[in-house]
């Protein structure tokens, strides 16, 4: 662990101000509530290096794709999340001089992200000549009223006498860091400042999204309300109020700033100002303390269900809670139009778009730790984009309702401008299909299949049928020109993982069509008509592919080969690389990487993890021992799968090492890029490392099973799992495991190899 942030089970704490760490800490201390989010920028002016970031869910800009040589099928644009108007700002002046920590040297600087409560607090002191003042701020984005944010900003005089001026404001003069020539993406429609409040309304270029932000404030001196003289400030893209107050030694001046943040995702732009001012008025009437209590209560409920408790290892405990906290504040599942970007609300990188990461790494967390509708809405999101996925397939030459879901998207259209990803990394279709399967087996919600899921599965299966071709030489179907999860291999033939998920999807679709035909003929007929799957010819073709698809295999090593020709490469181990050349993606040419045997992230092992039931322990161990040493783990998605499999095959030291890497990836900045934002989607993999890895959880032959492998560094571990309308609390200690059925009917479980019935409201203990 790096040690920059204090080790604490419930908080992320930074002591001392380190300008070189400012942008990294802006990411680490970020806030969100599913509807909006922001980096941990200072409220007051800061003229040092900073990445200003306020983000609104669903709001994006379609930047033009730039390529040197246009080819048919290229995406028309690259979508990017937009930095929205800055509403947290409070310009502070002390005796007429701006408070700016880039110019002043703060003492006793402390910043705390309280994960239990979902609040960001900052305290510090500065000298004004020979006198001293103390500043504290506490802010949150309400989880109860998700269009409201609130800040308590206080200046306390230690021995200072003079003037303190606050200027709370909303500033629309913002840009994205990756903007070309400081291009601005917002056009101001209205900016009105009044005494005590103000609002700013802006519209995005091209896409026409509208936001209205309204602010109001209360000011107190030593707990008593003030009605000071106010200077109203209004410009085309800025609204503010300047209030100056004389303070004496021992005085505390407090500003409570309230903001409502509305967008056209949820409001008619024609009445948005009126509605924004009403929401603001209601928040101010409730008051700061009530808003905070509402917010904290929501977080208490979230932690009751999703917390993981690790005894004896504070670093590991802090790591998993940080991941769970960020997952819950990034996505709440309230809006089926929304999904999860790789950086969430913490930065601009990757454009804030949806990747396959959601289905592969995020849904397992929400399935087990949130109400059913949260993960269901993530799947509904993909169903809503089915027609776009079919259109994407059509652009690449597929027909008959074949769907290729985009690698990167905001609205269902492909918007990723790297051809080797857009055209070739087609395994994302398999992740979506597997997520449907995962959702059904965890929730039992088979209605979803008849209303949504089977339509998606059929469209994906049609794509796989057309994507393979018959090889006369092999007398097998082959899949040419693909990129697997290992993006350090492009345009390869017969990537094992891609072929595996394709074959599995076809088989699963066929099985579910038979089940629904037998159980609900009316729904089956409706699906057949809607998808035009009238003839049995398609199903026969799918079955033929399942039975005759080529999978690369090396007899000498007795392993599935990552792709054809993998053993033609020079076989080297990642441990033999010169540390000065790591990461290789920053030191080697792309040509050299592509010709090497090195693996960016789990590829074959990704498939073995997903379909573990099909392989015995020795097979898993053999593949792990071959592929893991060749893996450089230069993707945030890599350590979690390897940690889970290492636990499974009895490699506790490696499992624990990889767990720390994934759980503290951002806190310890393993990849030296946290200043760009957090790795939100890999945080779902961190949860899997604990629950699937150390907790040994899996669904095997229709039964929930636990075969725990507690790390030697931990005294105990407990977590809760939602499964088939039950909530189970799992407690693991050295040599024993206790399962408590806290909600739902009795259930049969496999615990450490034994079948155990756990009645409603009771607990059962087994040795392990």
C-alpha cells in the first residue's frame, strides 16, 4: 500500500496538502448519487493544477470521429461525457484577497471521504499576516433527493479581525480537458441572478440536452441568521451573489449553499426553471441538517445490504468498502435509460460511455447486493438498444435481425473509433447474453425472458451464425479476424474465448426456446412472431455450429490455445520483463506488443471462470499455471479473475496479492493514472474477488454453493447475498462457516461440499 491515504475501515483520509496529488485526490474523493456526480474540486478558487469536473447522467456530446483513412463501418462519432456548469463554487476573500491554496500554504489540512455517510469534508487553516483563520467544508449529493446538492462552508477566526466575503456562484464557462482548441460544448440560454439566489440554464450543442441549475443560500454568524448587503453578479454564463461580513476574533461565519440540478432527461425544458426553483425552495425549507439526515439514512440502508466486513486487515477492509461505495454512488438503478461508464462520475477518460464491463463485471455485484430492479434495469437498457444493435450489425454487412451490440455507446450506436475494437472485439455480445443467464439464475425472473431476454438472445445468436464460416480443410466452423479480451492480440483467428461464448450463447438460446415453448406456448408464439423465428432452419443451423465449432487446442501442453498460432510466439514470462519496460503499453511499439506472447488481461481464463462447472480442478490449475505467468495485468479488469481462480486452485498468497491490486488499484494508484478518474467498472470485479474468490460462491447445477478460502491475513469475513428472493448472511472464520437466512423461504445450499437446508430466519454452521 502506498500510504498516502490513511488506513481506516470507513473513511478515506488525506492529511497535509500535496499539490502534486491534487488531481489524483479529486478523483479519489469524488461524489455521486446516480443522477449526477463531481470530482472533489475545491469550492474556493484554486489556481494550481486541477481537473474541474461536474457530470450529469445521460448527458453527452457526439464528437466527430477522426481517422486518417475512412472505411465503411467506422462509427460516425466518439461520444464523450461533458463537463457541466460548475455549481459548487464559493469564491472566498479575506480582507479583499482571494483564498487560494495554490498561493497560500495551508496548515492542518485534512480531507475525508466518509463512506458510511457519503460525505466529503475538508478542514484547514491559513495565516493572514500574523493572524489565523480556520476553514471547514462539508458537502454531499443527496441520495434521497437526487437533484439536490448541499454545502456547509465555514470560516472561523482564531485571532483574525477583518472582512470575509463569500461569493456563491454557478459558472457555465467550462471546457473538457480533451477539447480541441478549448472548444465549448454548452450554449447559455438564460442566466439570472437575484438577491439570495440565481439560476443558469444551458443547452448542449448538437444533442440539445438542457440543464438548469438553481442556487440559494443562508448565511449565519455564530449561529444567528444574517441579512447582509448583497452584490448581485450576472453575466452571460455566470450568476453569483457577493456577501461581505466583518468578523472578529473567535467568530464563525457559515454559508449554507443549496443547489438544484435538473436536466431534460427528466424535465421539460419549457418549465425547467420553474421546477428547479421549486425543488430548490423545498430543499432550503427542509434545511441542511434534514437533507443530510435523509441522505445518511439512505446510505445506512445501502450498507445494511451491500457491506463486506473483513476483520484483521484494515487495508483490505478499506479497499473493498471504497469499491462498494463508488459502485453504489455511481449507479442506483432508478433509471433504465442509464448505464455505467468506466470512470463513473470521476473523470473524462473513455468518454463516460457504456462498455461490456457492465455485463461482465458489474451485474454480479448488483444482482447480489441490490434490489432486483437494479440489475433488471441494466438489462432493460440493452433491450432498449436492440434495434440499434441490429442496425450496427447491418452497417457491417449482417442481415436478418443479427445484432452486434456496440463496444462503446451512449444511445445504442457504436461510438468507438479504434477499428480493431469496433470491428473485432465482438465477444461483448457474449457478455450481454451471459448477463441475461446470470440474472435469471439469481432472481428466478423468467418473465424477463419472455418479455425482453429471448429477443436479445435470438438477435445475438443470429449474429454468431453469420460471423462463423465453414472451413473445408478443418471440416469445422471457424471464426476469423477477431480480438479477444486480450487486446494485445488483434485480428486473430479462432480466439478461444470468443468462440466459447458464441457456442454457449447459441446453446443457451436453444435451451430457453424449448423451455418457454413447453411452459408458456402463448409467450413462445409471440416471441417467434416478433422475431420472425418461424422456421426451424435457423435453430438447426445454430445446433450444427454448437456441435462443430473449432476450438484451438495444444496437445503437448494439454490446454485450450488463446487463438490459432499462439504457440508460434516466443514464449516468455512476465516476470522476466525488465521493470523499466513496464507497463509495456507505455514503452513498446504496438507492433512489438502484438508479436509478443504477453497477455493484457484474462482471456482463456475469463472463459474458464465463467464456465467453471465444465472443468475439473486440475484443468483449471493447468490453464492458470500456463496463462497467468504470461499475463502483464495492464488492464484494471485483469487481477480480479486471476484472484478468483487462484483461490479456487489453492494459491492463497497469489489470490491475496491480486485482490489487493484490484481493491486498492486507485487508492494506491498502481497504474499511475488515477488523476484521470477511478476504475469504476473494475470495482465490480473487486467484489467478485472477495465473494467468488475468498467466499467461494458460485451457482453450480442450480444450487448456490460456498467453498470458502479465507486468506491467512484475515480473522474473519462476512457478507450478504441476495439470491432467489432470499437474503443470506455468510460468516467465514478459520475452520467454520455460518449461513443465516435473513429473508425468504428455506433454501438448500451446498456448503463446503455438503448439502444443507437453511430454514427461514435460521442459521446453519458447517466446518470448512
